[in-house]
């Protein structure tokens, strides 16, 4: 569970850092130009608002004085100002959306790279210190970029409005100017007091929505298993409970929104009458023209609106605060996961070599040794069988070699990632085309479709091509194929990739002896050194060396013919 509380200063620092990284990135120049354009457009909008207030004042005065010629002239000015305002506002909105999209793409790509570096996604999942990082990267990142830019521009626009209309309102009535400031200040304080709980509630709502959606995805991904186990009723109960949590939390949000809504609605209605209450007596005494009343109303509304940004945007601000906190938690968890990936085992990359030097692996459950001081070097071009009654030791060696962090000591020497491939008992086949699954390295363009189809036919998998409709049709292979077929496709991928080493984990439990021997022969013909963690002791004959683990962590290394 995500229980960590990120301090406000840390969250604010991360917020500023995110803006700075974007502005100094490879797309920063384009972003700065777009932002400068937005500032210019908002300056133009603010100027047009001021001009519009005076045009509206003269327009209403002409009506009150029954001056037809002046009325027509001011009407033409009015239409011109509205036309210019429309063009500038639409261009500003378009530029804002494009800048937000550019920022979202940059930050999301950066977050994905951090998430997928050094197995961070795995360590976050194992530790359980963060809930739903996928939703934070997808949904929260979108909300963060769009809302941040929107608020920055709102603050900019409010500042320009305050500068522009303070003089206008002061020239009409200094008292009205002071009332506007005091009214906005009191309103902002009361809105914050009434709506403060929304920040925590919105934070929780995002997590509860993600939990409910995750449950639905799990049902879809495990549809066959659920149906065979007749597990529909428990799943329905589980989803209902998550839905109840979503609804209960949202009820609390709507209750707070109701209270805030009572205040803000009345607050906004009073804005319309306050200027008239203060200015109308001066008009009745003949001190001002009628148009000044309408101008004062517009200027008062603009100025109070600029000062009342917290009131008008409080619900959005509370949601935004939750999003910023969640993204701050995400970055904190990623950094912590990367710092905490420490082990007493030294990992060394060395081209063309796989070896273990005084390697000891300890159980994460109780710390007892699974493997004791293993020291062997796997000869290139050999076929090695890993067997013995200690399945935990065999699996631990597979996982440690693949880079999964383990408690222990010693040294693992292995080639770079392109020279060694791993096949777990249940391979991962993403939803993609058959060719993309089978050819996933830099040699993709060199391998013709005919060669791929020939390999599939040798393993009696030709029907899969027909079932999929060809090599270039995207399918969900984990739903479509049996475990055996998935393993065979992963083995074809290894054969086509032709690494120096291939480490297989318990695939003999699924594949029959005849097919397994054919696979071993194909890999050997391709000069691939095979390390096979197997359950079947009878496979000794098709291997050149045997590494056998005992229950106490001890091991024996036997080379055929030695």
C-alpha cells in the first residue's frame, strides 16, 4: 500500500523541478516559444478586455442619451472588439492545448524510461510501497500537465487583469476598489476553510477508482481460469466491495462540494449587485453617466474574479493538489526503489562468459541458504542440465542470473543482455503481431518471413500462422494459445535471436521428450549454449554437463566423459 506522506516542500520542489526539466530539455526551446506566444496572447486579451469596458460604457451611455449616430459608431467598435477577442482567445486556447500535449508527451516518456530502468517496475511491485503506478503515469501525468499549464495561465491572466482593471475601478470609485479586495480576500479564506478536506478525498478517490478498474482488468485477463474454477461469485463480491468504496468516498466529496457550492454560488451572485449598490446613488445625483454603472459592474466583476481564483477554481485546485502529491509519491518511490536495489552479490558483465564465483543465495523467507558457495564456469557451446530435489535453489539461480535481486554473496559473471536470453516457465507474450514476438532484435530486417514459417512448421506450429491470419496480424497470444505453444514460440524467438547463452526454466514439464530433444538440437546447431533448469532427471543423456542441487544448498558439478 502507498502509505508514505510526501511533505509539502518536497512536493513543491518536485513540481518546480518538473517544470525546469521540461524547459531545459530537447523540446524546451519549442516550449519556451509557445509559452512566450501565450503570454503575448494573454496580454492582448487583457488589453481587449479594458478596451471592451470603455466601448461598453460609451455604448450604454449613447443608448441612455438617445444618440443614434454615436450608438451606431460604438456598436461597430463593439463588434470589432468581439471579433478580435474571439480570434485571440481561440488561438490562445489552441496554443495552450498543444503546449500541454508537448509537456505530457515529454514527461510521460521520461517517467516510462525511469519506471522500466534497472527493473524498477519489478521492485516497486514486489515491495508494495506504491499503489497503481500505471495509473499515475497515464492518468495523473495527463492531469498534471494540462492542469498545471491551465493554472499558470490563469494566474498570469489574473495578474494582468488586476493590473489592467485596478486603475479603471479606482478611477470610478476608490471605495469600490477596496470593497473588491476585501470581498475576494474573505471569500478565499472561507472557501479554503470549507473545502480543505477535498484534497485528501480526491487523493483517495483516484486510488479507489484505480483499484476498481484494476479488478475489472484482472477478470478480463483471467477469464478462462475464473470460469473453470467457478469463481464468478467471489469476484462479483470483490468488485462490489471496491465499487462501494468508490461510491462511499465520492459521497463525502459531493457533501463537501455541496457546502462549498452554497457559499460560492451566493458569493458569485453578490458580485453582480455590489457595484450597483455603491455607484447607482452617484448616477441618481447626476454625478456620473449611466454607462459608468455598467462599466463599474464589469470592472468589479473582472477584478474580483482575478482576486478570487482560489474560489472559482477550488475544486480543480483540490484535485490538482492530489495529482501533484500522487506524482511526487511516484517519483519518491522510483528513486527509493533504485537506491534500495542493493545486494551482497556482485554482478559483472563479461563478453562470452557465464560463471559463478563463491555464489551464495539466501531464502527471502527465513534466510537459510538455498545455494552455498557455487563456483563453476559454463563452457561455451555446451548443454547444461540443472537438476536435483532442491527446486527452490534451481529457481533462485535462474532468477539471480536474470537480474532479480537476491540476498547473498559472491559473484555472477554473465555477458551483456543481448548475449543471454531467459525463458521462464510461463513466458511473456505481449499483444502484438506474430513476427514482432518472434523477432525482437536488431536482426529483424534480416530474417525473411519464409524462414520464420519454416521454423514454426518444424515444431508443428504452422497452424498458428493460419489461426492468426499471417505473421503481421496483432493478437492477444496469452488468451489465444496454450502454455505449451507459448513456450515453443518463445523458443523460436531465442533460436532466431541466436544469443551466446540461453537459460531455460522448467519447460520440460510442458513439452514432451521428443519435442524437447528437437528444441535442444535446434539451439545447439545455432551455437547457443543452453542452461536448462529441468524437473525430469531422464534428460541427462541430451546434456553435456549436470549441476545438481541438494536440499541443504550443496551442489555437485559433473561433466559428461570427465
